[in-house]
C-alpha cells in the first residue's frame, strides 16, 4: 500500500464531445477507455493505491489500447485511408512509449502522470481519430 501525494501541478479536467467519431464500435471502445482512465483516477485519488495494483491497471489499459488501435488500423487499411501510416505510427509510438508507465523522480519517488495520458488521448482523438472517421464514414463505413 502506498499513500498518494498529489502533484502540485494544477489539476485540470477535459471532456470529450460524444460521439467521438460517429462509428459506433469505435466509440464504444473510446468510452470504455475513458471509463477506465476515470476509474484509475478515482483509485489513485482515493489515497491508498497499491503500486502493484497501479501496474496491473496500466497493463490492462495497454491491452485495451492495443486492441482498439488494431481495430482502427484494420478499418483504415480496408478503406485505403491516405493518413494510415502517420496514424498507425502514432499508435505504435504510444504503445512503445512511456505514457502507460509509472515514473520515478530524481529522489526515488514513484508516481504516475495521469494527466499525460488524458492529454494524449484527447489530442489523438482530435488530430487522428476524427479525421479518420470523417473519411471512413464518407467511404460508407456504417455509423450505427
Ligand atoms: Fe481511437
Ligand atoms: Fe487512433
């Protein structure tokens, strides 16, 4: 068990307009991802998070993101989406990058930057998922 020390950084909230993409299966996944992030936030702010449990939740989120990206990648490829490569690379960079990992500061204090995760998801949806969905829907991808 570990006691949580809240970061001194300004706390902020973001919300996303739904439907995010208008493609129902993808938006169900976006909803699930956001629900998990909110649950993780609640768990962390409750104040008695176990480091192993945080790791497990981050691992589960990694799997969920990976499956979701796979679904988007397949849909983009199926419709020869011209932005496929950059979108695919953004997914890979996220999966292989530091965002779903805890961090340890120079004093050896472990923590997790949930803000970075939320920022990434909100910005990815605006920059990549929405333009992709616009293209796919115009190509006849079902919205419901
Ligand atoms: Fe997405
Ligand atoms: Fe995406």
